[in-house]
């Protein structure tokens, strides 16, 4: 599978209760950032978003919130929204439901939000059943692939630009692993959005 993915309709059909995009005709996209907060990467994202007056949603790992509370607070102070991404970035396919739900509850002690994104996008139907009463479960329509060290960032930029449409939910990662690709992709993509009449909103 390519590291950037425009989610196919059949996959959405299998999980119809999850949010894959936002129904709108307005020229809005929804930039999202996974796996933070991490001081270098998250602060770079915040500065970039501020330059464009864009808002975004940060799906945070509870353990990283505990380690970097001031960076987490900086996200909130800049007017962005946050979501729960579990405490330890656990894979739902490989985790018993009770452990998965407890890990999510542990993160919720630090992250006040009704938004949840499953790490790796992997979540069982039974886990969805337990979480859907407390959370809107957010997936994506465009995965940038910034986490992939083998990514060709110029080619990735062209592809995500081509896939952009009103209501798209776009995933970047505010992590050290993604930082090199992020610093190339994010400002250029934001400039593309602005020059084509788009803005970014929080979920």
C-alpha cells in the first residue's frame, strides 16, 4: 500500500459510522495532526498554521501530553482542537477490547475531547461499539505519508494536492519521525490551499 491514501468507498462502506470527510460545498479542508504533542514538531506546526490563519485538530497521545504539558497547552492556547489518540498509540487489531478501552480512558484523563482517532486507523467493530457513545470517531480522506522515511515529498505533495476537495480530512504527523517530511510538505500544502481559495478548519 502506498504511504499516502485516498480512502476508497468500499472501506468507508464497511465502517459507515465513522467520519471520513465532512459534507460541505465550502472550500474548507480539515487539517489534522497525529501522535503529538512533541515540542519541535508541534511548535513548527503551530507557527506554520499561524502564518496562514488556519485552524486544525491535534489527535494527541496521552503519554506525550503527560511528558509535554506546556506544548499541549500551547495547542489549546492557539485556538486549535484536540482529540484522543489513546495513551500509548495502541493498535486496535492487536489489542483486547478491555485493554484498548482502558488505554483510551487513561488518555481521556488528560485530553478533554469527544473526538477519537484510532492509531494506525485500526479498530475493531466491538471497540467502535463501545466508544461511539462517547466519541465521534474520526478517520481521514487523505493520508500524507509524512511518517515514511522513504517518501518522495515532492511527489507526495503533488498527489495530496490532486486529491484535495471540499470537506477533505487530511492527516499529518507532529512527531520527530515525520519532521523532515513535515517541514517540506506542510507549508507548501498550506500555500496551495490559500492560493486555491481554501481554508483549514478544526473538526
